[in-house]
C-alpha cells in the first residue's frame, strides 16, 4: 500500500498562531494547508509567509473558488501556493479555469466535493477536464451533525479515476488508520493536531499511525516520502 501524504489544516484566524502551528507540525507532514477562514482574514500575505518559512513543503491554499477560477487562483500560485481548491458545485468552466492556471504554473488544482450531491458524477467530470486532486470533504457543520467522510471515500476510490484522492473531515488518531487503508493519496488532519495541547506530538502520532497502516515505518521511509512529494 502506498504511503499517503499527510496534510495539516490550519484554520486559526490569528496570523502568528498559524505560523507557530505550521512550525510545530511541519516535521511530520507533507502538505501545509492554509484554511479558508485563515485566508479570508490574513490574505495572500500568510501564503507568502508560510512559503518562506517552509520551502520544502507543499503549500495548500484552500480558496474554495466558486467563480472566476483562473483569475482568482493565479495570484495565490504566484505567491507560492502549490495547490488551490475550487468547489465541486462550481460551473465546470470555473473548475477548468483553476485547472488551466494550475497547469500554467506547474501546480495542482483540487476539486472539493463538499455539499456535492452526486459526487461520483462530478468527480468524473472534474477528472475529464484535468483536475489533479479530488477532495472528499465532510465540513465542520456536517461533522457536528454526525457525518463522516468514510463511505464517500470508499466509493470515490472505487471509481478508479486517474486523479489523486484527498480526504478530510474529523480524522484523528483513532480513525486515521481506517482512512489510510481505504487508499487515499492525501489524508487531511485539522483539529486533532491544531487543537491539541501539543500539536507537534499529535502530528507525530498521526504520521506514525499512517505509516504503520501503509506498511512503512516513520523512521525508514525517507526515500519514498521524497519520491511521493515530487511525483
């Protein structure tokens, strides 16, 4: 089983706290996500700061673009983001716009399926226009209502689309191995790390559990990690 990339989602509204959380999690994750709430408050400056602070990590700007895909995503790619998101509920032309600008800059576009009713159909459409990543995402409000991403993840992986699959939604130490065994390319963890009293310890635990579930040890998979990072 391939080892998935681990993504930490940073949703704090506080600029300095976001930088501090990124520093604590960075040794154990592959992707640093600047969440939508954080982006709305701190703007493109936080992307530049995280990029400068972590030149060896993939930087994910969770724009959740709904219109004007190329126009909205381009400044964030220029600022150092490696991945930006477009909502699966957006027009297919908007999705294609984000894909096109990502390709122009050698970056990646992720289609977020949050609140998409027919996830399989939209995932197939997004893959057809060149989306690099499809994101299964159970939002915070949905989590509070008891929903999880597990069934949607299994269904999407089963489609066999030629895209990376990302999964987010309340993943923690108790569930990360279940998620990894379902076969996603990227596992996103937010509150289990950022809400911990020791975010660095929590990030290390997530990393070790994920590696164990994929059959790799945390200390011995450096070559595989580097290969996956630049794939």
